[in-house]
């Protein structure tokens, strides 16, 4: 049996690509190994978004290339966003790579590795999860139509291609049958889902379809990567009307200066973003709102940065991440003068993160004394770790649970203490 190691880098959307590939390989008698040293073939699924991710991808490929040169592995395959965008450069600079594929060439990759010929509909890919068995990402669309000035995703992933609702529902049901209890809905812009289909549908339609078709064991549906310009009232209402949709939304706003937002081609100015958030919070009281910001964008003066700081103070996001601007080749922003010094970018990032730490600490203090439903992700000898519905895996805060809990199950936890990064509490008996 052929032995293979899969290394998946980058975002959750890339992780789903890796899981689909693993599913196809396992169906074709390929044994998946934990480490590269145990394998004959190493597949690296790369990330091409931002310098730091590209550097990690190249370093990972080079490490695998060294294993090939030393004879520890026989074959090196590269796929993903970096190879989608720079195939010729990778082939030239790293000759140890045997084959280079894009992000969605799953059938071709399986054919190359196994040497088997497949008909159009073969192999039938079923995902092999790389997440814990109790949660999984549900990718509803590929690519993006938005054309934000700073973003290279459309150059790597192409324009938006939404999946039909029946196909998504079928996959969700299969994941539920495998024991998945939380489905994380992802796309580059989930709020524009379905606009490109021949018969136009909306994210709200998908929410209702999933809610109607999934068993009770799937208690949480979590929505990621909303675009504020596309957060319609029908989506807001669907979230409010559907109990298993987590009271949580990941909605990157990127900035809060009208000048910067216009240059970024974000489609909304600050007042409209504020209005969207107000409507979202009015319909979904207590919703946890995650956002992402970019500081140091070309032309960002101290005044524009202060506008952003003031907006963060005003809105009081529940979760927040910050990127320093990094020029992306062939994007519209690449034609602008990257005139904010690196140390200034880092300083501005630190200011925002310090402010958010204060906000998060205050919000977490308000949780003390509350009993929360928690999904248990990890179990130790005396302490377990989980998340509330207000927290997505890997990016948001955790709950430390005193007492024995069962991994992958929901439990009640009485919150006893908190800081800016986590909650602590003890198990409470009783029905959920």
C-alpha cells in the first residue's frame, strides 16, 4: 500500500481541499502517515496569501525537498494557492518537486499518485476530516467576485462559484452521520453565496435548508467571512430565526476611514458599516461579532488610523484580528505607494490589539456567574478545554473546564473566572 503524508497550510478553505484529497486517496488504497519521514510521497497544500504564508509554504516545500534528496521520500507533490499562482517559479527554483497542481485538481492528483485512470465521476470523493471528529468546515463556494484592492484571492482562486444547495445539504448530512456536531460555513464571501448560480439563491435559503434537513445532533451552524456590504436583512433575519445558527458572525470590516475604505474598494463607508452592525445586533441580541482589520494601508495617516481606533472603541467587537498591510503582486493596491513604515504598521497593530484586549477582558468579566453551553474540544486528566457558541476553533478564546468531560460532547459550565483570552469554570450537571 502506498504511504503518503499530507501537509495542509493556510486557511480553513484550503483545509477542506486537503480533506477532499485525503478522502479520494483513502478510497484508492493509499495509507496516510502522520509524519513525512514515514511516507513515500509528501503532498504540500500551500498558501499564497501574504508574505508570511508564502514564506511558510516555501520553507515547508524545501524541508520536504531535503527529505527527497536524502532518499527518505520518493515523491514530492505541491498543490494549493501558491502553486496556482506561481507554478513556473516553483518548478524552476525547487526542481525536487515532481508535480505541481492547483487548488482543486483532486482527481488529477489521485490519478498521478495511484497511477489509475478515472472516469469523469470517479473516484467519488468523501472527505477525510483533519479536524476533530465533532466539528467540520462546510465550504459553500469557491473564489470571489469582490475585487478588493489589497487582495490576491481572485487571482489564485478565480471568480465565485457557488455550490448548489442540494449538494451542500448532502455533504452536511454525510458529515452529521459521521458524528459532526458543529458545521462551520465558509466561503471567501459567504454573504454573496448563490448570486452566481443560474437560479439565484441566497445564504438565507441555505441556512433554512440546512436547518430543515440536519438531525438534532448537529447543534451548531457557524457562519464565517461575511462581507458587510452584502449582509442583507434576509440573512440577518435567517440567523435570528434559526436556533442552531450560533449567535456569532465573522465579518471582516478591514477599516473604518471612508478614504481608506474607498481605496480598498470595500463597497461601504463607515456609517453604513455601523448601520449593518446595529441591525445585526438588534435582531440577534448578544451576538458575538468577530472582525479583521488592516493597518498601514497605503496612505493611512495618523488621522485615518485614529478613526479606526475610535470605531473599535465605539463598536466593541467581541473578537478581533489585525494584519499589517502587505503588498500583493498584481493587485490594485500594488500600484499605490506603500508609504507607511514597517515599524509604524507594527505600532498601530499593537495599539489596536491592546485596546481589544481591554474590551475582551471587560466582556469576559461579564460572563462570570453565567452557565454556558460548551462544546468540548480536548480532554486532559483533570481539566478539559472547550468553546462556547461565541467562539470558533483555533481563532477565538477557550473555556478551561474543571472536571472530567467527554470530548466532542456538549456540557454545561459555570463560569467562575476570566481574563482577556479565556474563561474558566466547572461542570454543572443537568440536561442541556
